[in-house]
C-alpha cells in the first residue's frame, strides 16, 4: 500500500455531481458540486458545500434559496461545463450549456431526473467552504426516470474524478430478499 497527500485523492471517488442553481436580483448561476448530501428526513434538509469565492455562494446568501439538480449521463458535458466556467468571468452558464429551467420553477433544470428547491436555513463554515443547509420546500422528478418501486432507472452521471464520468450498470442485485 502506498501513501500520498490528501489533495491527490481527496474528492476523487464515485459519486453524483449535483448542479446547484441560485438566483437573486435578476442574476442567476449554476455550479457543479460534488460535496452534497441529504441531512434529515423530518424536516427534509439537504446540504451543499460551496466555496466562499464562488458566485453561487453570494447568490444563495442574498436570495435565500437554492436548487439541487441531478442530471443523467447524457448531460455529463453540461455537468462538467458548470464546474469549468465561471459567472465571475461573465459567463451565463445556463445559456452556454443550454440549461433551460422549468416554467414556474426557475431553479429546476429541464432534463434533471430529480430536483430539490431548498430554502436556506443554516450556513456553517467548514474550512475553505461553507455548508449551506436548506429545507426542501419543493421536489420535481421525471416519472420516466423511476420504476414502479421508486428506484432510479435513468442512467445517472457518476463522477469518477479528473473529468471522467460513468453510469451504473443496468442490472441490479437485491440483497436480503
């Protein structure tokens, strides 16, 4: 077994990258976030770690809401692009990456198989990021992305690290039945 510094492998593990949306005073942004998680079922809370220098950080603080969007593998280029480009550089990532929102739901991205609208409840400093905790106040999902048991059948974009994505295999194994 070899050892290495944390920065070489930290954050490189299979997982979904959520696209976080935020808007305030006519300005909007979308960013890729690998560090996100469900935190509570009652009340429903979801958390995302956002660097303080990110434009989305200021928009979430000012607007008090954020969206969490999960896209399929077919949109991995948009997921990657949301992490590469910056609103600070004047880039409208929604336009550049062709990420439309749903009518009446400005934080929900068209093509997402799952979306949470969150109202900001807590901000906790966590080293070089702040953990934004939001109460989930709305859920939108694509019914075709789930089977009758509520299991995801759409191919999610799974991030492996270093700009590489894959998806889950179509076959499933049920344990304990």
